[in-house]
DNA sequence: AATGAATGAGCTTTCATTCAT
DNA sequence: GATGAATGAAAGCTCATTCAT
C-alpha cells in the first residue's frame, strides 16, 4: 500500500539493524560519531547504511521520526483513558523517563521547531495534535493549569528530559509536574 | 596568584577578542564551526587562537568557565538580599532568561556533570557552593520546597534553559518556578 | 565460429538493450556515469549488465567494437562504388557526420592506438584494412593526395569528429576534405 | 593592484608547483587521477592543493585558464607580424604542436563552448578576440579562405590537436593547413 | 538467467593543529 | 607575539563488483 515496493526481507532486516545500531551508537558516543562506526555496530558495510539512508542527515532524521512516532502513539493511547488528568501526567512522566539515552527526546523535539519543512514535518504535526488533545482533556478535567498550551508542554518535555541528564532521578520531573497542576487541584 | 606571568596588554586584548568572537560564532552557528571561522570573526589569525587556547576543547571550556563564573557571581550577589525567597526566584529567572544565546547555559551546565575533573572543576564547585547557599536560605525562609537539593536546582536550571529554546516566552519558566515553591508559600 | 553457445532469445535481447542504453547514457552524460544508471536506462538490474559484460571496461569496449564495426562495414561498402574519389569523400563525410553523439568516433578511434592488444585488436585491423583499400583506390583515381596514409586518414577522421564538437556545422569538415584533395583535382 | 593581497612567497611557489604537477599528472594519467596523487607529485599534502584550489573542478579550470592564456598571448604576438598569412599559419601550427601533452588543447578548448558562464569565460573571450584579429588579417591578406570564421578555426585547432594523438607527425596538420588556404593562394 | 542488496576500497573535502615567516 | 600556509588524519559519500535470493 506504500508507494515504494516493500523491501526484500533481508533489506528490511538490515534497515532495522542500522537504525537500532545508530540509535545506540549516537546515544552512547554522540551524533558526531562516524557513519563507519554505525555500520560497524550494525554489522554491515558503510555502503549499506548509505543505501538505506542517503545521507547522515537522513539517518538522523529517521531516528527522530521514529522517536516522535512513539511519542505520538503514546499520547494517543493515553488520550483514551477515562481519567484525563492522570493520563496527562502519566504520559508526561513516562515520556521523560523513556528518553534515557543521550540522543534524547530533547534532540528529537528540537526538530519540531527547527526544520518544519522537511521529512520531520508530518510527524511533528502528528505529535502536536495528539498532545493538544491530551492536554485539552486534562485542562477540562481541571487537572492541568489552563494558562499553558501545547507549545509550552513540548518545551517542558524537552526541559524535563534535559534536566534528567544532570539529575537522573525523578525529583526535577516531579517539580515540573507539580508546576503544571491546576491550583485548585491541590 | 596566577602561575603565568601576566600577558602583555595586546595579548590580553586578543585573548578577550577571541573569547568574545567564539561565544558569538559558536552560539550563532554551532560549536562545530571551524576554529578558522572563529579566528576570522575575532580578526586574528588561527595561530593566535591556538596560542591562547591550546585546543578547541580548551577554548570551549574557557567559554564554559566564563559563563559559569557569571552565574556564580550572580548567585553570590543574590545571596546578600534580605528577602531570601525572592532572591532565589529572581536569580533563577534571571539566569534562565540570560541564557538567551544558543550556546546556552545548558551547554555550560553540561560540563558540571560531565567533566568534573578538568579545568572546569574549580568553577563548578564555586557555582555549586554559591547556589547551595542561596537555596538553603530560601528553603529556611519557607519559600522553596525542602525536598530539592543543589543538584536538582542545577538540573532544573538546565531544563528551564532548554525549554526556552522551544518556547522563548516565560511560560515554561513560570511553571518550573511554581513547581519549586514550598506548598505553604501559596 | 563463436566459442560460446548461442544465447537464449531473452538474454540476447537483454544484451542488446544494455548496449543501446549504454551508448545513449554514456553519450548523454559521460562515461563516468555509473553502471547502475546504465542498468536503469536499460530496464534491467545491475547484475544483468555484469552478466553480459564482466566489467565496465568490457562494456565500453563492446561499444567501441560496435562503432568500429559499422565504420568498417561502411568503408567496405563504399569501396564497391565505381567512382573511387567520390566514394572516399562520401565515406569520410558520412562517418564524421554520423559521430553525432558524444561518445564519438573520437573515443572509439582512441582505442585503436591505445589498446592494440585486447578485444579491440581484430576490429581495429578490419577498419584499417577496409580504409586502406578505399584510400588506395581514391589515390589511384587521382582524387586524394598521395602523401597521406591510412594512419593519417584515421587521425583526420578523429580530428574532424572532434572539430564537430565545437562547430557542429560542416565548415570544419569541408576544410579537411579540401585539404585531402589531390592538387591536380582542382 | 589585484583585489586579493599577493600570496606569500612560499605560498606562491607551492601554488605553482601544484599547478605544474597537476598538468603533468593529469596529462600522463588522465584527469580521473586522484587529487592525492597530484599532491604527491607536487610534494605537498592534499590540504595544500585544496587550499589553493577549493575543488578538483577549480584545479582543472585553473589549468585550462593557464593553457588558454598562453594561446591568447601567442595569438596576439603573431598578430604583430608584418606577414599576416605566415603569422596565421605559424600560430596555428605552433599551437597544435605545443599541445603535446595528453591534457590537450582539446580539453582546454572544450571549455570554450561548454562552460561559458564560469571562471573560464573571460579568458575564452580573450582567446576568441585575439584569434579573430589574427584570422581577419590573414583573410584580408588573401592567405586564408574567407568562408571560415573564428569558431571554425577554434574547432579546427581542437581537431588538429586531436588528430595529433593518433599520428604524432605533421601530416594531418599539413592537410588541415592546406585546407585553410585561400584557393588563389596556390 | 535476472535481480538488486551488500560490500568496501577509494575519492573529494574539511579542519584541528603545527611551524616557518 | 602574530600570522596564515601547510599538514594529514578522518569524514561523508560513490560505485564497480559480488552473491544470496
């Protein structure tokens, strides 16, 4: 159903291996790590990496898209919960805790504002919409303060993830969650 | 007190120009920008940059030290205020708002946790101490919740600065400040 | 007479398609164009190209051989004409005009002098012989000056083809033809 | 007086060495030879080559410009001769004989028609003008046929140079020169 | 036989760093 | 001290060729 014919089974597998290796390597040693290194980690030749991702930039973007897709899916799933407030805070905490690697949510989210025109654009919109819905529900339920909008939430997700790099425990996250609660919710 | 003889006046001036140019250039175009570019922006030859900073890493660290020195000084100054609570929050907000350039406080703070052993160590300790004092006063005054420590505050400074990249207004910052307030302070 | 068994009909067709595609692609975009590109133009996989031509070099040579074979055939045909002088000049002009693609006669002829030992050798000899016959007839008929030999004619064919790249009209060709006429022929 | 400050003496020398080495290497082994090889031949590092010529393309163009500059100068010099006819033919023969390397005049002239918009444009015009003057004089003197124009002459220079690759003696050149003579000149 | 994914040597280019001027 | 040309390791990327499907 996609417009490109599906990849052969082995190609599919290699693409996935490259993506996984890239996530690991870039997280562990920074995105400045060479593509050669990524290839080595994936157990393939450099050529294979470039066959699947025509440039390093494209590989990085694929990683971002993958990360954001998970966030969007997660937001949508939480939006189905009957308890809108808990759903929002659960989602927020889980997302921040999930960005445990160095190629953080931070870097993924960075793309949301920075390249609004390229391959990341569709997924960016997806994330924004899913998040907006989740937020609105929680605000209507009186759990989240009304003076924040989606952009603020995204910024705070990035901020909380960043904070986690310095203090990997939950304290900073808790502070931010508390800051988000509606005053009456105390 | 320095172990090197004082620099000649012109050398002193060149060092400062390089530092300023580096801050500007790295902020504007990323730390991957070449040293050549920094030299050009400073109006000196590359050789001069390397004479003052033996490696690019060293230049980056000097920038971090400079940034953190300002933060430490600022913390110490606020610590003299009679109103400990307001002083803490003022300091926090001012620090985050001041990290408006792209070579953010984030990157500076990154060094606090990441390279605790090198040239950055002394200033890191300085910042930590000044911050600890300011925090303790504010907690004793009942303005800041008691379950956060210096490390959390540093993490949240980094987080709030990061958030500012996505939503350059004050909303995310306000959320975090609210999260930091002692419950009874409402 | 060939030492390999005849190709299956579809294989035969594929070989021809590759050859045609290669001529077109190399002419249009230079011989540095990738084999992948040639395969795409031929509507086959790269593997197929390499099955028929064991290396890119071999593919290029096959093209040259094909080109030279046409020249030799043409020369032989003109040699049957009753008017030896006209036959020679007609042949010369037609050959030069026919090298209208970018993978010119020039490049084909280049092989005559450059790789005298490989796959091109037989056809090179064929061309030389056919040309020698045509030339001799024209010289005997008093139409072509006697102080040029086959090698000179080949060089001039290459030269005239080259000239056509810069001035695609007939003027340079006419000049060369005039230069070849026997003095008494005026 | 040039808009760039003159190079330091050693830089000047290295630039010249690179240019000379490039001419030699490309002539001997084709323009596909790696820049690394050129650097080795010049006795410098690759970096030096790229400092002087920002891309391989630029290096090739510099070679072309150098070659064409010589041709233009030569044309202008011959144009001062009292015997216009002899001057033209002398120039033509000398130019063709001078393109003895494989990175021929052919390749240099190729640029005349192919990249009319880049760094080669000014020198291309220079060559054309100098040649036009020389040609016109020779035509007025009744030595060169009147139905050829500058473009034809350039094409024939390229053609004659190409011919020389196959028959390195003077015969093909003589044929072309004869073809250029005015009919009455016999 | 045909396919196209995988390979990896090799190419162009960049840039931190050194050193002659 | 300052300069900027030179260096060469290393990076991103291409492509002829191989081989599992």
